[in-house]
C-alpha cells in the first residue's frame, strides 16, 4: 500500500539517501541539516556531520536553529575553533561532501544567498554566503537541496555568492586543488545533475506523481531532461516515522525555549 507523504518529506528523504556511512559532511542549516540527520538516524549511522561553528561528529537530538545552537556543541565529539575548521578540515581536503541550500540557483548550479535584484539597489538583502563559498570550493563534492520554483530556479542568478560552474559552465575547468562542485541538486519535484560536458543541470529523476510539465513550469530556463528519466523511490514507512519524530522533537524543544 502506498504511503502518504508531502513533497517536502520527499525532498528530505531523497536528500538523506544521497549520504552514506563513509562520508564526512559539512552541513548547512535548514533542509541540508534535516536531511543529514535523517541519514544519520536511518541508513548511515556512522556518517560524520560537521557544522561551520566547529562541531565535529555532531549527533543532535533536535535540529539546530543556527550554527550557534548549543545542541551542536553538546552533542558533538569535540568542538574546534572556526579557523581550524576551515583551514585544516575544509581546505585540508578532509570534507567529502558539502550540503548546501540556497535562495537562487541557476542552470550552471551557481548559488545566490546575497541579494535579489540589482547589487546597488537590491529588492531584498539575504543573509550572505557564510561558509558556503569555501565549502563549494574545497569539499570533494557538493549536494544542493532546495524547493523548486521559478523564483528560485532562475536562468542567471542575480549575484554569484557560491560558484557552481560559473556563468558559462567552465569556472572549474583546469583549476587545480578544488572539488568537483555540485554533483546533485535535489528538490521537492525532482533530481538534477550537471551534464558531464556542458555542466548545465539536467533532470535525471522525477519524484512520484510529478510530471515533466510540473518541472518545466517551475524552472526559469528551458530545462533539459536526461534520455532515461527515472522515478525516484518513495519514502519508506521507517524513513517517514524517523523524519516526523525528529521534526516533532525539534518543534517541541524550540517552542519550550520561547
């Protein structure tokens, strides 16, 4: 019997499945944190989660509100200084995956978390890059997870906060000592991966009940589809229970602190 689940749950479960036990993951706040901890609580109990504030091998019982949330330090194996986190762990090549979210993403997987509109007179100012530019440069690969809409999936980002493959798809060509860049983008509609040649994002899998038209209508460029588009496996009962329990604990914990 088919289980009932939301598109957001589908996104988080699919993103969680991208991680495995052997990975050391530099985790972003929000959906990346939700997906990473779901993976840790289900199929990848030995995945190493690292947050920007310096917490290593973190195992939070509830999802953090920010990188400064005390839950991260309390549940970590140890906490190092931020300079050590970036200089040794990240720039030293010890991070296998950077897991990021974004406000805008374009066809070459460039991310914008700086502003919407013209740089000199922006419509909206966003939180900024934080550690994302360094993560995307130095992690061996990058996973991106974000809800799919034309407001988010734009042909060209208003500002390149974090380089995917540059404005022309060639920013990483012949550049030594940096990671692969984004290898997968997971949304609430589908999975996209960069074309091996052009680096333009291509739809490789549609989530259950999602049509090609749904993705086309939610994308700000003429999005391409792989020759063999797969259907993403549905969440299992266990994945949904663990995810829902995690979110319920998180809500109760943070509500009690207000």
